[in-house]
């Protein structure tokens, strides 16, 4: 698998990373029911295929995702790079709460170290800069944890350029984790360029847009999603966006097929066409999903394909603009 250096760090990340959001299980932003044995098998399959880093967060299943990683790593001698996060808590109803207070950040770090059963977190990321006014306080505490050897590097997620600049005044930002896919390209406006200029790695999440760009979604599958699957509430899964995306995917399938690839691989390779992107996070909760997504690491999209995708995306947007 291809690797790229993560910003100023000494990490060489595989260009596909394993995302563990869905395998965490039910909570306010869960993906419906999932099987722990399959999830552990997916983690081991990812490592077997060469993926060298895993992205997780305490919020994913309210600690369960981190616990599954611990269980999986007990079954292998390989030690991947582990990235987790802080800043999101939850209440007894499994509802999301945000907190960036100093003591909370420290307590979260210790809890993650225990759940993962590791001595140090390789990359510790602020999940959201929310509440914004407490961002500096949290970043200062993350810096202390780094200086104490609890974390190797610290990064941010869902930050704007302005927020990154505020953090940089306190401690260098190792990485940014933004949403980035064919359907959501705001990161291209300013963030990618800023990160490249400041030696900040970029690990893109939701490159397959929660499954919409895999070529396996349909109106029938949408209707069959579990009642607690957060995608039912997401704007991309509602009209007119959903139908416009399904039409787009038909065009993407043709491009993928003539290259002997899948739509999921096309979506990942498209994100990785940008040199500023260190790695694309491919979520999985079954081993077969790993087998499909990892080959994207070694596929460099040609200019003709990129131009054709741009035309398809422009067509989708034009359709939405007339709705």
C-alpha cells in the first residue's frame, strides 16, 4: 500500500486508514446494529491487508469502538498507529454532549488509554471545536498530555483555518481531520492549501459519504436502514439530494468499471488525488468491506477520469440548483 508522511510528524500513514465509527454500535449518531465478532475480524483484516493506522473516538459507541480495538490487538503482534479523539461526552440517554474543559480532556485521555490498553496515544485529536470559547483551554491541556508522554502528537478535527491558527499559537498542529468527499468539497477552498503550507497532515473522513458513493445504495436500502441509524436524519439521505446522488453514482459506476474497479475505490482514489491529503479514512464493520476498499490505495486516477467526474458532479449540482 502507498504511504504518505503525516505533516511534520514521523508517521508514514497508509493512504487508506481504518475508520471505526460504524462498528462502535448504537448511540445518538450510530449506524444501527452491528456484530462485535465481525468488527474485530474487520480490524484484523485491515491490518493483514497492510493498513497501518486506525481512527477511532470515545464517542463511537460510547467507548465501545476503542474497546473493540483493544480486543482485536490482543489477537495480533502488530501494533498499528492509533488515532483517537476528545471533546465529546454523552449522557445516560446516549446523547452527545460537548466539553472542552481542562479536567475533562485529561480524564478522557486516561479513559481512552485504559479502553485501548496502550501506554501512549499516537495521535490525539480534538473531535470538534465546541464550545469554541473553550478551544484554547482544551488545546493547552492536550499539549500538556503530549509533553507528559501520554500522546505522541496532537491534531484537530472539523476545524476552520482560523481555529487552526489559534491552536498553532499554543502548540504545533500535527493533523486536520475534515469531512471530504465528492459531495462535500469545502475543504478545497482554503483548508487543504493552508495545511500544505504549514506542514499539517490531512486525514479525510467520510470519503464514501456514509456509503452513498459505494454504488451499493438505493431507495430500497435507505428504507431498510435501522430506525436508530443516524443516516435517516442526514440531509444527504433526503430529497432532492438523495436522488441526485443516486443518478451521479450511475455515471461513477461506468468510470469505475472501465478501470476494473469498484465505486467505493473510485470515491477513495478521488479524495487521494489531492497531494495535500495524507490518508482517506475508510469505515468498515465487516472483513469483506476491507477487501473492497484497500485496493484504492494503489490506484492513481488519470486526468481523463478526473475530468469526467467533474462533469458528473457539475451535472448533479445543476440538477439540485433547479429544484
